[in-house]
C-alpha cells in the first residue's frame, strides 16, 4: 500500500498527521501538488510537483496509484475514480469514501455547484475543526493497522 495525497488543498494539520504515520508505519507517502511543498526528511515521504492546471494533480495520482493504495483527497470526482480503480479514498475531514457513498457525494456536489452558479447558495463547507482532525487520524490509523 502507498498513500497518495492530493496536497494542494490538504490542511497542514492533516499533512503533519500523514508525515508521522508514514514514518511510524513505514509506508511510502507521496504528496502531489502544483506548488513546492515543505516536507520532513524521511525515506517514506516525497513530493511531486505537477504543472498548473485544472485537475492536473488528480490525473497524475490516478495514473500512478494502484489497487489497494490509499488516496487522501477532498475532491469527490477523484475519490470516485480512485474507488473505481480498486483503491481507497479518505477525505481530510475523516470520511472514508465507499462505492455507496461516493456516488451520493458526487450527486450532492454537483447539485451544490449548480446552486452556487445560480447564486441561490453562497458559502462553502464548515471550517475545519478538531473533530475533523480526530476522525481523519482514527480512520488513517485503522487503515494502516489493517494493511
């Protein structure tokens, strides 16, 4: 199992949890972003910088990942693709995507996007909080323990 991180929008606190987990579990963790990232010195952590552009990091992750890998992303279309290819996807807020819930999340995402484009809905998700961080850490720990 490898961990792939859609790192452009991933909260710093989640990256720090991943850094500690990568070293503890000795699992290769790759952060993919279109900007330079700072990471700790570790044989289990690396970064890949991709070109600027819509979904460039997502496409790169899909091309590199394999069945059984874990992808950390808040991007629901990426999560859906990852699951279709036999890997697991975990949202930085701690929700583990599945075949069942990713389709529902994708439909809700598309509806919300349509409502925002018409001006009927403003705003975005709630602020990232301690409960989100704890839920993420717990799911990550369970996934790494099972491998």
